[in-house]
């Protein structure tokens, strides 16, 4: 059997819960700065998140809610410029330290690194957002822990297309069977499975709870997978008896290795 050699992390929702109080605010600040009366409310943003990628999301919003704005000359440059403003706003927001890493993320990264596993990122967000998040929410040297940062427009088809995972695997020069992927959304699950990443852990985030994660090997509240006290046992943990070998409690390397064996064994 192929040994486990690398972990591939999604970013938004997985490393940190960035959407509601990060990206969404940054989009709204950019709209304001550009003199637009657009406002992405909490619920509207939930709808818009079905479309991955900020530029793609802005265009989708315009098609649905502001079709008249599609007529403006230089539409592509307009969207690009608006998205650049949004990225600047998002980077500034990250700089305030407002967005922390999710529970267990730093612990697992440190354990994996100490054990000699390779680390990679596969995300639809803009590369500078990834670096800044790692620096500000983690540590100034955290970006260097990742051998591959596959992000944004490196591929033309974003999640749920598998392209960004294919790209990360090709940069790692590893087959999918050598990796565990960690995601938070149905779009991410589809993308990872599409690239053959069957050893897939899902930690749903604010906007993705309740989505369809069929095909994932394990779904847990967070990487800390704290035991719940409900009658059905651990809150949010998969109850599939076939997965009992995964054990309970924090997702550490031992559990990921067991999950990897079960997925490909
Ligand atoms: C999340 C996304 C991104 C962010 C916004 O992707 O869909 O588009 O919402 O980032 P993932 P940009 O969970 O794969 O990291 O505006 O930089 O696209
Ligand atoms: Mg995500």
C-alpha cells in the first residue's frame, strides 16, 4: 500500500473561518470604496458562496441582481479592479489579527511537519490571501512550512472542478493515494474526490454546515473533534459504524494514518 506522504489543506473555512467576517466584509468595503450601493448581507453571501472565486462571485452577483451593470464598457477590467480592491481590504483585515486559525489546525500542522509529512494548499482564493492568513493567524514563518501553495487563477476551472487538486498533486509529484485532504465545503469535497483524493476529512464551517459531504471519509465538527454530550454521542461526528476504527477525539496523525489506510487499503 502507498504510504501517507502529504496533507493537502483547503484554506477558507478549513484553516480559518474566513468567509463571514473576512471575505464578505472585504467585498462590501470594496463596493463602498468604488461608490457602488451593493451590499452582501449574511444570507445573500451564503447564496453567493455556491460560486467559488471572488471575481467569479462578483460576476455571478451582477448576472443575478444587477444585470444592468453588465452593460458597462470594460466589464472584465471593472471586475478585476473591484476584486483587487477587495483583496487589499481583505489583506488589511487579516493584518488586524481579526481572523484566527480554526481549533486544532496549528497542532496538526506542527505534528505533521515534525513527522516529516509534506504540506500543501489547494484553494480557490488569491495566493497573497493565503500567505497573509498563515502569517497573521499562524506565525511569520508558517507559509514556509507549505511546499506547494496551489491557489486562485493558477487553474482556469475553480472548485468544484478538480483542477487545483490535480495541480497540487503534480507539484508534489505524488499520486492521490499518498495524500490526505482536508476540506470544509461540498464544492471542495467534489473537487478533491474528482482528483481521486478518497482520504478526505471534512470540518464544516459557518456557511457549509449541512451541505452534502457524500464520499468524504470522515466528517467532524473541527480538527479537535470534541466529544459532544448528546444522546447520539459525539456532536457532528460521523456515526457510520464502518468508521469506528477512526476513534474519537482530536484529529491527530495516528487518526489520519488510520483513515488513509482505510481509504486505500
Ligand atoms: C473559498 C473561495 C474564495 C473566497 C474569496 O475558497 O471560494 O473565492 O471566498 O477569495 P477555498 P478570492 O475554500 O477553496 O479556499 O476573492 O480571493 O477569490
Ligand atoms: Mg473552503
